[in-house]
């Protein structure tokens, strides 16, 4: 079930039936090199979550699609939130969902650069309860989609050389599976074939170190077929991981 496509009585009934967990895809809108879609980091967790929803009784929130991507701002089309803005938005999303009665919020993330900010936001949501000496009536789980059980190993098996850490072959493959009309983007020659590695700092430094946007990757290896296999495995892993979290009892 998709929250955006449900009515409020349907959600009220779901909560009354004890189904108080919700999956929230969260990502970023940022450049992914010459062959990757700008929305890749928002698209991947949503694609995987939607595939999981087809197979299990899960509720999906709308994607939180703009993240903390200041280091990509030297590339046209990239968008970012300040960390403070993103924290405030996550706090408000949390307050809205928990007021309704949801008590297990599972955030499936597509952008490594979001992690520190998301964790800070979680701390903000827990702080009022901790400071009052009370137990929070809800819990968060954050999981990067590539860190779902066995998924990173699967990705590296498909792409043992040139997988990379940004504009990776696996994330590009996932988007090509979902949007096969864009798979022809991979029919280019990249120079160098495998991008350099290095630190991530501000936007100007990033553009200087990684001129075409990639880090350590050769995404021309990506195919829609491989992307489909990754999505299938990741969706199954998400179902198991999310349901284990939803079944937890309060500490």
C-alpha cells in the first residue's frame, strides 16, 4: 500500500489492526556522472521499496527525495538541503507519522552523504523524551539499500572491478532496469574508464578532483538485466529486514 494513494480511513484501519510500521525511501537529487540519472539516489530506494511492496503487505511513504548534497553543487541540476533544513524536515515527518500512530519508521536510504544528517535528526526526535526521562513511543531504523543483507556482496560479484563509491555500476544498473529507455546513456567512452578516488569536501574541491562526477567507478558496465537481479534480491532482503524491525517490542 502507498500512503499517497490511500484514504485516511484506510490508514486508520491499518493502524487499528496493529500495522504500525512504515517504510520511507530517502535519498538525494545529485549528479551521477555522464551516464547516471540525477535522481539516482532517490530513485534506487524507491524502486526497491516498490518491488518489495508488490510481494508483501508493506506501507510506503512518499520518497524524501532531496538530501544533503552540497558537495555536488558544482554540477548543474544537483539540489541540496542544508543539514539543519534536512534535520528539521525529518523531525516534522516523524512528528506527523507518529502522531497518527506509527511507531516503527524504517528509512531506506540511497545516499551515503545523508547518513550523518539523518542520524542527527533521529537524535533530535528522541531528545525530548530522553531529557524528560521517558521512553520514546517510536523507533527509527536507517538502512542503506546496498547494506541490506547480502546485497553489497551481490553488487561486487557483478562488478568486481570499477564498482566505485559514487555513480556506482550497481546503482546505475538499478535505474536502467526501472527506466530502460535511459539505458542507452551507458553507450559512451569514459576517460578515464575507472574514475579516481579521493576525499569529499566542498563543491569546488569535488569538481576539481572528479571532473565528470564519478568516484572510483566505471558505470558503463551497468545493464538493465543486472539491475533487475539486484532489485529482486534487494526487495526480498528489505521485506525480511523491515518486518523484523516492525516486530520489535519497545525496550
